[in-house]
C-alpha cells in the first residue's frame, strides 16, 4: 500500500488531466471518422471512461470520496445507454440490413 | 511514478488501435485491453472498489454485450462501411484542434498536484458505501429507476414484433 501511495505522489495532476483529455479526443475522433454505428458507440464509451478516470484522479488528489461516487452514477448511465443503444442498433439493422450511419439519414415516420 | 507513464502510453496506443482497426471484432478486443489499462490506473489511484467494478461491469458486461451484438449481426471486415479519406482527415484535424484548445486552456490552470492526501482508505467499499447511502441516497434511488427504464426500453425495442416482421 505504501509503495502505491509513493507511486502516485510523483504524478502531477496536470499529467492526469492531459492524459484524460487525450483519451477523450481519441473518442471524439473515433465518432467523427467511423461510419459503423457500433464503433461510434464504443468511442462514446471511451469518452465516458476518460471522464471517469479524471473524476477518480481528482477524488484521489483531494481526498474526497464524492468523485468516486459520481463515477458509479456515470457507470450506471453508461450501462443503460449501451443497453438501449444496442437495442436500437439491432432494430435498425433488422430494417436496413446495415450498420452504416448514413442509412439513418432518411428517417421516415 | 514510471508505471503511470507506461500504462498511460499503453492506454493511448490501444485507444488509437480501437478507432483505427478495420475489423470491428478487433476493435472491441482492443477496447477491452484499453479498459484493462484503465483498471490498472484505478488501482494506482487507490480506488480499489472502482477498479473491481470497472473490471466486472465494463470488461465483463458491457464489452461482452458489444461482442454479442457484433457476432449476432455477423459483422466483419467485408461489411465495414468505408468513409472517404477527406472526411477522415478532416475528422482527425478537428479532433486535434479540440486537443490543442483543451491543452491551451489547461496551461492557465494552476493544478499543484502534489497535495495528495495520505488517506488511502477512501476507495474502499465501506467508505464509499457510507457516502453513497447518506449524501447521495436520492440520486442512487433515481439511478435504479433509470436502469429499470433502460431494461424495459431495451426489451421493447429489440423484441421481434410478429405483426411487423
């Protein structure tokens, strides 16, 4: 336990912020450059996870457990989002036979 | 100290592989490895319970859900829709602009970062439970309703309707 504490004491909070924004940016780029709906949802998961890690880093650096409780709520939200999103993808695939995001640009009532 | 930089490098590498891999199944597997490196980050941050939850919920449940849907729809490299190179380059440039903006705004931020608290107990189950069930009791109950709604919605959406099929 003591070695782990020494381990993170050397890492400045700035590096965590930069690292998490880098992962977040990778998620944004994934949403922009891919056309497969499932991979777009995976990029969204990547963004949510980077935010989770940053909240935990702030929580550990300030000694306040509230940040880690927020992470629980984000995880519950991510699970709900994935369940509904994948159900929508399955339904769209059943109708259009494709997971191309461009198949959704002609929504009809 | 060097463990963090090594694991951070691994996370960034596998996150890049996730969005650039051609085969969707490989993409999911790279994302699983990315989440595993995030679990190591949680352990390094003394968030032991979050590490376990991340391991079980993200790697165990959500990723398996993604993999099941991919296999159910029988997606592979051949069915992968291709985007034009122009759009890809523009997407990467837009993302880099976002990163530069964020990094530039963080330069103003004076995060000291060395004021780490010696208390190594805040990530344990008991401590988090006390906070969750006293301070955050109402959001906790509301999130249970959210999960119930999501479950009902997912079943309704994915159910094969015999009338319309």
